[in-house]
């Protein structure tokens, strides 16, 4: 007995129709997941940008002042200081070059690190002097690791805080006194003992 050809045709196309329906469902699911991924990715980028802007706008005034002093101490090689975050979202202090590049403290040369530490100390002393009786800043051979250019910038930084803090520098190096006289003129008192 022969079957109806239409039933044979429908039996043969049923698996194809099922495969086609599964394919369409998989395509729709894939498109939905791709859309979901794109939305989440965009949201992540927006949140990251917002966090970066918030962090940049929340910089401590003490860090801002230390950054200005650091810029002067480095002769403009660094534009200031910034707070960067490591992979664990822990803050860390960095120097910010004029081009925007951030340099971690351990990436600075010894002389530049000394300039950074001096900038931080001077900024703290200025901040303290604004809230309490200013204490003099006494430095003894402060520029031992500085070359002449760094020493000159250091002397200028000391003079810059002179209105709020009295900087006193002891040195047994005549060239430091000569640099102070040439860079600061009448703004410096050099006493020879």
C-alpha cells in the first residue's frame, strides 16, 4: 500500500522546519545577548569615566599645592602630582608630566624623588602655618643629592613659601650660597659663619 505523497513530504520537511525554528531562536538569543553585552559595556565605560572625573575633582588641596611646588622644583619637567589607582583600587601618589603621563614614585630618579619629598614637606608646612603658629623650616644640606639646576629650583621653592614659613638653610657648600644670591638677590639673607 502506498502512502499519500503529501504525508511523506510533511514527514521529510518537519526536521528541517524544526532546525530552522531552532536556528531563528538561537539568532534571536544571540542578538539579545549581544545587545545586553553592549549595554553593560557602555555602562561600565560611563561609570569608569564618571569615577575618574570624580576622583580628579576631589584632589586634596594639600596635594594640589605640593604638585605646584613639585612642578617648580623640577623646573616644569613635571606639571604636578596626581593620585592614581592600582589594580586593587588602592590610591598611590604619582608625578604628572606636562604631557599628562603619570609616573609612579618608584619610577622617579633619586633626585626627583627627593624633590617630591621636599614638595610634600613644604606643602604640609604651609598648610600647618595656615592653621597654627608657623614654625620655621630648618634644612641642613637639604640639596645634597641635587645638581645645580635642582638646587636653584629648590632655593626658589624655599623663597616661595617664605611669606608663610621662615625657611632656614644650613650648608657648607659655597656654591649653594652663590646660587641663592644669584637666583634670589635681595630676597635672601646669606650669613657666613
